[in-house]
C-alpha cells in the first residue's frame, strides 16, 4: 500500500497488498488474505494493527470495506460468500453474517446497505436493512456494472431504467435513483 503525497510522489506504507481499503478516524483500514488490518496514517513509524484475523478454513474474502460514522465496520465477500458486520463478542471482533448472497461493491446510507445482486435473475440494485437483514430489490433497476456511487439521497449506477416483460433492460445509460427506489433519472 502506498500513500500519495501532495507533491505528487508516493510513500510506501506497507508491503502488504490490500484488496479493499477504507479510511476512518486517522486510520487506513485494509484487507488482505489474513483478514482486516489498520495503520495510523498520522504516525510515520506506525505498526500494522490486526483488526480482524481469519483462519484458513473460514476465510470470507473482503471485497469491499465500509466504516460508518459510528465506527461500525462492514465488509462484502463477493460471489455467494455474503455481507458481514464486525461485532465485538467477549472482547474480540467476530464476523456476523447479515446477508448470505452475492455482494461485491456496496454503499451505506441511513441504516441501509445498497449493493448489486444477481440473486433475482438479472443483476439488480438492492437495499439491505442493516438492523433487520431484510433485502428489498429495486426490481425495475437492472445494472450493467457492480459499481454504484451514493451521493446524498441518490444512488448513481450504470444500467437500465426499466426491464421489459422478458427481463431485458431498456434504455442503457448512467442513471441516478433516489434511495427509496423511486424517480430513476438518466444522466448520460
């Protein structure tokens, strides 16, 4: 992992490669084949601190990491491997599975995780209640990419505005839709 400096040069932070990264409260969190770790970016001599270590048998892949304003850590594991929250259990962090399906890229907003899923036939945008685990698919939104972006009360995505009776997307482009699943609007 490298840190890009303001003069355009880079500084090596660690030899460990990261599959996903997130920033929270002065720390860079990153995933690797052994779990999730963090390093203090304000301390040039900082050591890598393991946050959550996994064993070789129970190894959910950390595809994406998000940390809420409250410090709650969520991560996705990709194809059929689930969506997790790290929770403290007897003074150690445990991975609590919230959703068992396919989750790659996701965004968190107001108690919900928004992500793509192919569990519903085609790749659709879904909304997951982080408290109850209920998944609400936006069935009229078919994605052509796993990448989504959340800004305020809107989710931006590449895909289709509508799906016809055969399950095919219509009118491909870059869209935004409100987080409640209404008002899809073509941007490009």
